[in-house]
C-alpha cells in the first residue's frame, strides 16, 4: 500500500495521536513520533479525559527500549490543549472526535496494553513504531 498524504501547505504537519485517557498508546505514539519522525511531522497526543500521570509501564519500557523518558517531555492533555492537527490518528479506542477536522484521519485499532504483560506492551510499542515509520513515508 503506497498511499501518499497530500496536505495543502508545505510546513511540517501537526499529527495528533488520540485515545481516551492520553496515558498509554497515544503517549507512546507521541514519543516515537518525536524520536523517529520529527524531521517530517510534529507529534502531539491528547485524550478526551486526562489521567494524573502517564502509564508507568509505558514510561519504564520506553526508557528501556529507546532511552526516552516520556515524563520529562510529556504530560496528559485534552484535545483542546494541542494545536489544530493536520493529521489525526485514533489509537483504536472507538473514540469519536467530532470537533477535530483534519486533512487526513486514520484509526490504528491498537489494543490497550494497560495492566498486561511486558510482552504485550512491547507488541503494541512495535506496532506503533511501524505505523509511525509508515506514516512518515506517506508524508515524505
């Protein structure tokens, strides 16, 4: 599938990774987007409900796997806390985001690994990494 996203302006697009609590999958996607594709797009994550902190298993595994400390640069945000997105990525929690208009929208349909084993977390993290790299190719 060699799809290409065409956007109206030439600036780096804002990509919003959206899930309900903005504590796990969307935070991982924001961190990996910044780590792997900051030359192509600006990464933001948000949710429809805020959590007090980022999922601690996600924080631990992202430090171990990538050397990224999400708690240093990220926090739980609502949709209204981020810039207007050009691209919206739903993480797979059946979230409807009626107020988000974007040039492109996609649902990654990822299971929430919260409360599950490290192996299940790593599977989701690997899927997010692959999707980030695919998205980067589609925009580039």
